[in-house]
C-alpha cells in the first residue's frame, strides 16, 4: 500500500430542497471512489456539507414561519437521512453556516485583500420593488443572452454560459414576478483576470481536469479576459457579514466551496487532526466531484482562491454529466422526477448504486436511467450471476463448513485474483463500468464451475450414502468431502466477487460477512481463500427488481390532480403537459404591455455557422425592401445545416434592444418553441404573409 493521503469532496447540496435521484449520480460516484480507496488502505476522508446561505433560504424559512437557522437544521436532518438510506458515508457532513466555515472565509478574505484581488465598483443591480430588496442572481430569471434559452438564472445558463444579471433578456423577479428596477450600489469583486496566466498554466498542465473540460475552459473563458466575480450582496441577506464592508454579505458562491474546508476543519477539531496537514500539505491529494453545471466555479474561481490563500490546489476535479430518465429530462408530470425518499420506499438502494456505477465512465457524459434497463441489468447481473453463486451453494455448506485446505479449482480463484490491479485501476479512474465488466467475467466463470460440478447432485449422493447402511465410512466421507470442496470453491469465488463489488454494494458485502462469519475489510481479501469457517444459514441477499415497485415509485412521484379539472387532462390530440411542466405560464400582462413588442414577419436571407460558438447560428433577416437585421440565434443543434433555413419566413421581434455579443451585434430575436438543444422549432407564418407585416 502507498502512503497516499486523500481529501475528497462532493458539491454541497443547497439547503432549499430535497435530495433527488439526479443528485445521487454524484454522491454515489464519490462514495464508491472513497470506499474503494479505504479498502486499499489509503488514508482517505470524505467531506461535504449543506450549502445554507442566500436569499432563497430566507424566503423559504419565511414561508414556513421559522428562522433561517431552524429551517436549515430541518433540511440537514432530511438530507443526511436520504444519504444514509443510499449507503453514502461521509467522514463529516457540516454546514456552511458553521463557525469553522466563517473562520475559513475570513482568513481567505484577508489573503485576497493582501494580494490586491478585491476591487470595489459601483454597479447597477436589479431591485425588486415589490419585495423591496436587491435580488440575488438565482432570484432573477430571464432569457440567456448567449443561447436564447428562457427561464435561466441571473448568473449562468444550462448551456454553460456565465454572464452578468444585467445581460439577461427580459429579466424578472423569480419571487414576485415583478419587472425589475436597476439601482446603483457598491459591490466588491474578485478580479481573477489578474491570475489569468496562472489559470492558463494550471488548466493546461496540472492534469487535474478531463481533456474535454480543459479544452472547454480554454475556448470558452481563457481565450478572452475573465470576468471579475461579484462577491458581495447588500442586506438583507442570510449569510456571513463581510468584516471590512459592514451591511454587506459574502455571496453564497464565495462561502460554498470554502464549506469543504469548514467541514474538514470541524472533523479535524473532533479528531485531534491538524487542519494544515490536510490543506497546506503538498503531499495531500484533493479530489472534487462535481456536476458539469458548476465547472466554472471549481476550475477557475476556486483554484484562484486557493492559490492566493496559500492552500493546496485540486489534484483532480472529477466532472460528470446530468441525469436523464428514459432519455429525457426528469419530469414531475411523468413521475420521473424522483425524490430519494420516494425511491427508498419502493426499491432497494443497491439497484441504483449498481446501475449508476455500471454507467459511470469517468467522462463528462450524461447518464441515462432507463428503468426497464435497470430492471433487466440488476436481475441478470446481481441476482442471476453474483447472488446466484451463494444461493445455489450456501445451504450445502451450512452442514459441512468450508474446507481446511483450498481444493483444486482449475485456477479459477488465482485467475480472478490476478485481475485485482486491473479492476483497481478502473475504480481509480472512475471507470466503474469497466470494473463491473471485469468482475462479471469472473462471475460467469464461477457460475460455469457450479453448473459443471452440480453441488445439489453431490449433496443427494452424500445424503443417499448416509442412509445406505451398506455404504462404507470412507465412501460417505469422500462424498461429504467432495460436496464440501465444491461448496468451498463456489463460496470463495462468490466472496472474491463481492470484495471487488464492495465499494459499489456495501450492503451485499455486509450480508456476505454475516453468511461467512468473516469481515471484508481490505481489497486484499480477494487474494486469499477463506478456509475452515462455519457457514451460517443462508438469508436471501437480494430480490429481483419488480415492475410493481418501479410503477408504484413513478405513480407516487407524479403530481396529484387535486384542484384540477380532470376533464382537461385528455383531448383528441393527447397533448402532453410536459412543456408547461418544464416552463410554467408567466404572470398575466396587460394588452398595453404586449403591444410594446413589435412582432414582424421576417425572411432569413443569410444563415451561417459561428465556428467558435457551440449554440449559435448567425442569421440575416430581411424585413422587406432594404431593411435587414443581424441576429445570433441559439438554434445550432436543431439546424446543423443552416443553409436550409435561407428563404424561410419567421416571426421576428423587431424592437428588441441590440446586444453586443462576443461574435458581433445581435439586433433582434426570431421566435421559436421548444426546451432547447436539438429540440428547438422555428415558428413560421402561413403562406401569404410578407416580410415586414406585423403579427397581431
């Protein structure tokens, strides 16, 4: 074993909602990796915490009629119960509202000040006249200025773009729905552009990032000046007040990643450990597991903060994709937006741990949960291959026990033992899918051994000899020995497979320990056969996934029809409620508000790719005569051959304030429908409409 010292974190779940299966992609992946490291004998610690600050917490607490502190305490209790239900074990699970986190925030703030990275600027900020407060970015929603997707937050979009709230198109308060006012206020910023050269080098040469992530950062952000990060929020705000800027608070994205440090500081205090031995020791590896939606914060802003404050930089940032269910975004109306607690009521958490792991590759790919595939895979792999080895053999070994000397198995145990390092290498790189494939190969060979040696037949022979008064003692003992040897080989091959799967299936490992009266504590347990132990009565280790359980979970996850007109749920066209579920109707506006929008018929006369943009096409729109407008539209995925759009009539917003984008000036917007990506549909007027006509 090496002398590795490893500090591991997952992104902090926000304390304003329940844990759902989309969150579990990350926490299961991290837990598997940590369990593997601990089985290898590494000094590996897993820290996480609830992300507890921000206006959202205040608003939610106000709705419940409790203080913010009471609200986040209740949420933490629910979160930890959900995680425990899925076997996710933290060395410490803290809160960003802890005194340890405050101390870390203040110390790092001082270092940023000393380095001259904190600058003060007067900015125009959105103010909600109904709520009478400046709004945090997450309470401002509008249309993304880069890809055109609606209902995006005030600081970043699902497409990965990062921007200022004032760049949003048609911003509104997500709290009151009110139109927002721009008011001036002084804010503090972290000027990370000063660290551009450092970030160029770190992204290119550190080896901390997946290649596709490094390329994304270089093309999307590091190719131009980096935004200074707005780090303060005026009162009222639930969080830590900035010591040298009274009446203002650190923005939640400042103290959230520092929450990793706060949680580990709490653990250090409780266990007599030195905090600096974990965060300032160059021999310590720091591994962050995060979703791709928060790449910017963890790969640019966070390394800048750590470098400036004199802390270890991340050794590896493991970035994963999103979860889809049956190929689509999780949906409440379809019952596929499944809460962790709802899943636990109907299905074994081992199913999800195994299925997610079988789909985990160490890349930034999205993971699709096909529920029928999960049923088939778990039933075939775990029940049909792995557990099958024990269920068909253990009952014979309860009488005989395991042999004192390992019998000749034709090299099966040795062959599986030789796979140890290859399986370990797959775990190390988070390629759990490969690890499972290698383990199952051992399982197939073990099952073939059981089939060929038929312990049920050997048991019958032995029992018959026991009843046969003419049988010799030697014949009876030989029959028993033969049965014992086959059971010993079968159960050792089973236990060897369980050792390899233990990081993914800790519950199965515990049941195996109970069956064979021996703890599984080390990866090396797969190298040595278990001999001469008593075998306990076999207890069922895993049931098959039931369609009824899946269906019950889906039905419970669907919204009820209470208060709705059930007759409105169906129509001759069977139109889905999904689009409204994804983007609810906006607040009612007056006809005067609507008439402010000048909608015209336009014709696309030019359409071309924007090579350096992932989402945008460059369009030239004719409004008739010589009147034309240039538009950058986020429809690239839906229309990969833009030349086919030329000549098409479209609905066009003609009086939108022009926006200076990275690729040029955008002078309007074409009207389209759909959730984004390839599912965008440009709307066209009927035949007979002419460019320049107004839409009424």
